[in-house]
C-alpha cells in the first residue's frame, strides 16, 4: 500500500481520491504524530466488510470448505440449463 504524509495528501486531495476510487488502490495517510488513516473507495470498503463477515462466520466458512471439496471431487451440484440461463440472464 502506498503511503503519503497528511500535508501532501491535503495538497493533492483530488488526485489521491480519484486514484483510490478509479484504481481501487487504498492509500495510507500518515500524520506527523505517527498516527495514520486509510483512504479507499466506498465500494472497496463494502467488499472488505463482506469478506470479513464471511471469514468470521464459521457456518459460512464450513459451507465454503464443503463446496470446494465437492467441486474438486466433481461431485457438486450441476444446475440445469434453465437455472444457468436464469442466473446469467442480463
């Protein structure tokens, strides 16, 4: 993750915000006192929160592990063509 001082961040606020939003790259902004904060797009923040939720939920993690096992074994659920069409229909 790139890092920048709070003074430089303030001077180039617009370009740093555009970079975080458009390139989906978080930016660490450090203060003189040593404290820091991170600037990231709202979409990236929401995605991170969803990932954390799944990782902290033992039931969901168990389902993912079971799904990976059946996929490797080729024994997982195979949807019908109608189901695939319904899922992929735009």
